C-alpha cells in the first residue's frame, strides 16, 4: 500500500528517516492485509505514521522559523505543546505571521491549519498511545487506516498551504 506517492512534493520534502517510517508503516499495512485480521487492536499500525508526523512537524516548524536548529536537534521540543491552542495563543506573535493561522480554505470547517494539525496530532498520537483504564480504546483496522490517512492528508495540506511546494 502506497499512502504517499513517491513522485509527490511531500515525499521529496520528507527527510530520509521520515520516509523510512512511512515505508515501514505501509509495509505493516501490506502484511496485515495478507494475514488473518483476528487482531483486536490495530493501534500498532498508526505508530510509524505518528512518529513520521512528529518529525514532519518539527521540520515544518524549523522551516517556518517557529523553532530554531538547536530546538530541532535537541530533545526538549514537544510538538503537542507547540501545536496546542493555548501555546499558540500565548505565542501569537510567532504564529500570526505563519501559515498555521488564518489559513482556512473555503472547503473546510473554517478552522485554521494550526487547529487541524493539532487535532490530527491529538487523534493520531495521544488518543492512540496513552492508556486510560477508564477509557480503554482499541482501534479497528478501518479506524487505524482512517487515522493514518488523516495524518498523510494534513502533511500534504501543510506543504501546500505553507507554500513549500
């Protein structure tokens, strides 16, 4: 299964480590399609893509000068914190001049790109990989594929809207 065209601008934009994560994730989907789908939780299919999404966002933030090289190569940057609406509100001077704010397109729900990137990060990482005894979640194969497609779609939108193509 090829979820990102190898001929696309997005594929060229991604660093080799991130492309490797995407290829690994695609391979996992291929293997599952060939095998019995008796598994009760397909969350593991999302992992490579969530990790790739985090790497993509770090690169995007570096290219947009939201973070610097020290932050990019350091271990302290937390993507969820940067993407959170509260952080963006508190650091509006950085985000107001970026493509993340005020980039709503006619065909979406009026939310800016920053909100959509946040929602995708939250759905594809926090809700998948954190364990809550009171709210235990398993992903079906279809749900896992839907999350992965959302991650890929948001990466494609970000490179397009932020004029990186």
